[in-house]
């Protein structure tokens, strides 16, 4: 379901006034249509914004919850779309989507839309895991810290250009055993919030890329185990954990549905399964919600 809203925008046109008199004048306001899907936005949810600016634009950028959105036009430039997200920690309330662009006549385009975000409820579970996962020895702590720095460098170098095309799909065709947002109490202590989906997957189950992109990680990590990360562009990354075997290398370009590895139980896992995460510009999003989005092809 898509929500449509009319939005008043302004096109600023240079009027040739002398310095001190203002360098721009405001033209007659036009009507812009802004829509988003899903129609009800919640914390932890990915979303797609679509803008019909009412004027012909050469470029369009969005500002949303402290993030920069890269809008892309359709073939006729009649509408522009951008993939975005809402962090799990975002409080319910009223927020703004700020738009800024340039028309084909080199005039400034600005607009702002009020967007309401609701609150999603997430479950809580208790797990018993080996003590080295909740209180690792010093040598393991050092490895964890080094890997955290490595992952942060990867996250900071995600491509700003779009690499994905069309809708995202699940990496395996098996049941989901644990959902995004679950509070995890490990050995009686709240240690984390589950930032992905767990799929039932016996060791050796083929794992497919959810969409096209570039492999930026294909290596063993302490918590993630044998792990593949794919950069889909525009700040979007998918993560496939606990693999038993790699089928791709770092730097490879992959297509949607391509096998990137085989499932397993490596890393911090109590049994063989596949954990898939979705990360967008520093926040984790619900993969199941991403699968439901109908996204445009490149």
C-alpha cells in the first residue's frame, strides 16, 4: 500500500538584484506529490520515497533522519525515487523529509514534507550460550576489537551509487526461526537486539544474494563466523552469517539470486542456520520488510 500526499514546493529563480537586495526571488508555488511505501512507517523499517516534483529536475537530494538520500529519476524524469530506512531506536512522532534539487533551467528546488513514524513492538527471548561468547578471554577481546574496526571501515566505504535493481528476495527458501528486533537475553543478561532474520538452514544449504551488488567482505569473523557482505549502493548492505563455505571473493560483482555461500554454524551460533542482516547508512533494518517492498528496476 502506498501513501500519497500533496506538497507545496518553491522554485527559487535568480532575479538579477543588486547585492544586499537578495539574490533569489520566490516563484509561484507548484504542487509536488510525495508518496512512500509502506504506508505506515515504523522504527526498524526500510521504505521507498517517491517524488513527483511538478517541475523538470536535473537533480534531487533528500535529507531524512540525519541521512542523505540519493533520488533517481524514472525514464521520463516525471518522478524520482530513493530507498531509505528508519533506525530501530527512532522514537514515534513527526519527522520531516527535506528535498533539495536543481531544475533543468538551473533554478533551485526545495520542499519539505511532514512524515509520521509509528512504533513497532518486538519480542524478547532468553538463550543459553557458551560463556566465551558473553565473556570472551582477553585475546578474543582483542580480535573482536580489531574486527570491529575492520567492519567500521567497510561500512564507511559503501558506494553512494545504486547497484541494486528491482526488489530484494530472501536468500533461502526456508522458514524464519527468529525475527528482526528480538531482544536477546544471553545467559540471563540482556546482551543485544537481534538485527536481522534467522532462517532454518541445514549445513550446506545454498545461500543466494538478495540483489545485485559488489562483495566487500568474504572472510571469517568471530561473531559472524564465515561471513559475506554485499554492497548494494546508496548506503545499503546485506550480510550473510555463519556460512560453512564461500562461493564468492571480495571484489566480486554478483547478480540477484547468485549463490554466495553455503549455510553452516560457524561463529557465535548455537546451531546451523543462516542469519541475514540489512544495514542502511549505519542503521539495521528489518529484512522481511525489505522483501515486501516493490522496488524499481535499474
